[in-house]
């Protein structure tokens, strides 16, 4: 007997902890459904969405690297995400049963730092991909100060600054950090199987916060370096769980039981 399911897609995908999160919530709510991890190559995105569109048990998917921008070409964009963030991380069925793309990364990223006053404060962001778009969108909405983007391709970073109406500059990955109040790694550097991220954290003030959206490993080299300097840190599980909670409601029409977050974090950290 078939049952409803959602999934996460990417290339690679074996590292994803999304199935653990969604299955944890499904189990706590006693919902008869499943959540899977599915490898999808870049040249198979169109076929993937065509097949899932016809599968009535499929409730949607989360999207991870490297498909967050490319997926916009394959599903409707009713919320105008293309013109705002420019990348989607969630596809779901709307009330008519048609597919729709959205982005829960921005809200998931912002949730653990929402109490901070970052207005007019300098910020540094590593990366210029789909996740960085969500991060920059959130930062632009709260009116941060100068933004320094560190990226392999300076031209792409400059385009993002202009697109989000942010003032700042773009530096190569080995460029010097500014005295930023917040440093965000929005790249895959430091992820298991990816090159490490080496940054000199010396220029950061003592009250700076270092936020790494990578969650595999949970304690990245960047966070270890920040801890060694006595800086406050935020790990990738914060954003991962936050964005997953919003997607879960879209997939299963139920609010996830966030009162169990401590237990979930312990499970994810194993």
C-alpha cells in the first residue's frame, strides 16, 4: 500500500540529515508518511520533476546543492522568488495539486539570530551560491551595514551585492576579513568531502558571531577556530532545522513538534 512521501534531492545527497529530521517529526506526530533522500544529477532535474508531478503520493521535496538556482527553471514560481532571492530550496503541491517553488532557507537562517541588532553593522559572507542568496536576502531585509563577500568568482559576488541593494565589496577566498559583527559561511567549504575553509579570524572583534551553515561535520574547522578565539558560534543545525520546519508544514499540513528540538539535535549530532 502506497503512502505519502516527500524527499530531499541533491548531488551529492548521502550527507543529508533532512530524512532524520522529517522522520523524527512524522514519528512524533504519528503521521503515516515517509521522507527520503534521492540523488538527482543536474542533467536529470527536468525528468525528476516531470515524474514527481505525476506521482500523487509525492508531497514535495527539499533541494540542496547544486540545484537551488536551476530548479527555478522546472517549477512554477508563484511567490516571485526568482526576482527576490533567486533560488528555491522547497517544492510542494499547492491547494490545487500543482507544483510550486519557494524558499525556506532565508527564514531558517534568520531564526537563530533574529534577536540581534545588525542594523548598519558590517557583515562578511563566504560564498555566492543558492544558500548565499537566501542569507543575503535576509540580511538586506534588516538593513545591515557594509557586506563583504568572499568568493572564488568576484564578478558573481558583485552581482549579488547589486541585486540585493547591499553596499560592500567582494574579495577572493583568501582575502582579509573585515571587522565584521557577523561572519557567515554560506558555501560548501568545510563540508565533509569538500575542501576546508581557511580564514584568519584575527580581524573580527571579540563580540563577533561566527555562523557556519555547514552541518556535516557539525563542528566545522571554522567553528573550531572561532571557539579557539572565544567567539560565539552558531552551527548548521540551527538553519537546517528552521528551514525544515517550514517545509514540513507545506508537505504534511502539520506543525512540527518543536518542543522536542533538544532531542532532535542530540540525534542529529551523533
